């Protein structure tokens, strides 16, 4: 049995989005900050962000990278759903507009 102490808040948690567009996610005991498409990655220690090489990080820690991108994707979808719910444009009008402009396929 290892001597690893689990975080009291669980394995991962979303910490928020700052004004520069970086999403902060805690995985294990480590906090990472990344943009939405994953081209920029920082390791956050006591509010100091240290840049990391994304390609090297993907190969060395694929499980952590997967969890990070999955959490950011989930938070983006969640925020989009909230914004669309609060919009005054009905869903059928939005779909008709996109279909008319050619933004969507024949679904």
C-alpha cells in the first residue's frame, strides 16, 4: 500500500476561469491552468503559474491530460447550456437560422 493521501475534495475539481481565459482545474493535489483548446498549459503553485511544454506533458502524463481536457470540455458545454437557456431566442428559431445560413448539415 502506498503512502498517498487522498485530497479531501475528491480526485479532481474545477476551480474556475480567470479573466485571461485560462481554466483552472485541480487534479489530485496539483492545480493546472489551460486554455480551451489546450495549446497553453501552466502548473499553478501558490498563485504562481509555471509554463509547461504541452507535447511533453501529453506523453509523460496521458491520464492527467485526458482528465484535464475532459473537465475543460465539460465546463464549456455546461456554460453554453446555461447561456442558451438564459437567451431570449427560442431553440427552434436558432436551429432555423443556422439551417438557413448553412451552418448545419442535413440533420
